[in-house]
């Protein structure tokens, strides 16, 4: 089913004034304009056959994913403010980049999130409360990647996981699990990171080895314009996607607030990487509408005018307008809102039931076998805590 406007034509719209100079780059792939009209940019031409093949069910899934994760994200932010979590990194505003890209991956591909890719993890089957447990300090990992379509663990050390992703990609090359011509068997890797992490040496080392070994890998950079309080213009004097050329790696820039463009660009990149053509890089231009984390105050370094400019390009509002233009019923949107609210409520209830981490857990897996020093430390802590109870008896 075609995703073009009624009659197969396209609609021209005025250019959205960017809040950052980099946004004015017309080379970015865009399918939907900010008002939800179907208005492909020149760079989108090669992706239109992929877009045309999407079904109504596909489009509705994209929308449902974005609405659901935003409800979860808001609930988690509230839970942190209520003292239930130590920290929370909001994904508010970046839903289209994440939903489009993860929906482009196949079930047997390998996904390496950073720490803000909540919908990436949940779409791949991770229980949202597993993410909550991590941010609450109840676990050092959160889930077994093998149980969740090869979705690897969150990494809070900026950029470190790009090396993990490249290492796994090298293993796929060595084991002959890519480039065989069997699309149902070949595997690929996608790794997520931000504009701030792109300045880390780990990322560049990962790209060196990925290019050298032609790993079946996609580097998915979410440029949300701010590395905490440092604007992207300070980090790089050139568009970030152009860095890939220095490694001989094809790259693309996409409107990260357009879920259709994000899906199509990522799908083609993964297909090419999986097929043996080597790594690809994508820069998704989006915006972090919320704080960097709940310990951050963006009002100290951002203007309200900038935030309002990006609010007018909201990815969910854009997709909703597009679906409404295609004739989606009001009941569909009402159902999605109700499902998202129930999803968020369930997370709240289960979070409040989690309790505290067992004290003994910190000693249980230091060594694979019992160790006298660990046993001594464990007993010391038990005696120390018992001394407080004795004092109040």
C-alpha cells in the first residue's frame, strides 16, 4: 500500500525555520513535513519504494510505539521525582528516530542501545520494569540479551558500547554470518549513541575497526542537539554524518522526527550491511525536549524559543496528522491513548512493588567460588547493622 498522498502526488510545504544551523541542510532524508503532509525531500527519492510498501498496520504500529513510550517516559520521570528511581534519562522528543530504526531491524539482528533508547529495548521484548530496575539500582545489567532478540544492555559509559558492537560485528564476519546471500540468515548490528558520545575516542576506534573488517554494522547517531549543556555546534564544525567519510563509510542524514524516514534509511542501511557491503552511519536530526537526565536543568543553557521551535516538529503530532489525512478513525487514536495510559499505570504499580535490593547480593557473585575475605566482609556488615538494632532495644 502506498504511503503517498491521495492520488499518488506529493504536497509542497514551506521550509521550517531551524533553531540550529545544521538543520538547514537540504541533504537530510525527510518524507513527512512538520505538519504531517507527505513531502519527500530530494534525498528521500531512493527510499520511496520502501515507504510505498508499508501497510496501514505498519503505520499504526509506528504511531502506537511512539505514544506508548512517551507515556512510559513521563511515568518514569514522575517516579524519579517521587524518589522511586535514582535517575532517569528522558527520551521525550526522540521517539521517531528510535521507533523507525528499531522497527527496521530483524529479530536476529543485534541491537546495542546506549541509555536513552527505551522504546528500542521494549519493542525488542524487554519488560519496561527491567529498565526501571536498572535506574533504581536493583541490577547492574537488567536483562539477558539472548532472551530479548539480541538486545544488549544499556551502557552509561558514553561510547564504550560502540566497541562492543564492532567486536560482535567482527565476530559475525569471522563466523560467516553475514554477506552469504541468504537474507533470512545473515545478521547485522545496530548501535545507538548521541552527538555528545560521538566526540569520544571509543566511537572513532570502533569506526576504524568496523571499516577495516567491513562489519555488518550501522552506527545510529541521534543528534539531539545537546551533549548535556554543550551545543552540537561547539562539538563539531561540520555535520556529524560527514565524519564517516574519513573511514570510507557511507553515511546519511535523516530527519529524526520523521518516523517514516528513520525507518526507511535504517532499513536500507541494515540490508546493505547485512548483505556484506560493510558498515554504514546514520545521523538522525532530532531534539531532546526533556532534560539530559532528571539531575539536569536545561533552562540553564537552552532558550524557550528554541524549545518551542522544536515542539512544532513533534514526531507524534506529525505522524498523527499524517494518519488523520489518510482517514484514520478517531477511535484508533483514543484506543492508543488508553493503551498507553494503562501501560504507564502498570509500570507505576509494579515499580512501587519492587522494594529494596537485598544487601547480601553485593557479596554473592564477586567470585565464582566462596572466598574467605568476602565472607569476612559480609559478616562484618551484618554485625555492624545489627549493632544499631541492639542500641535501640
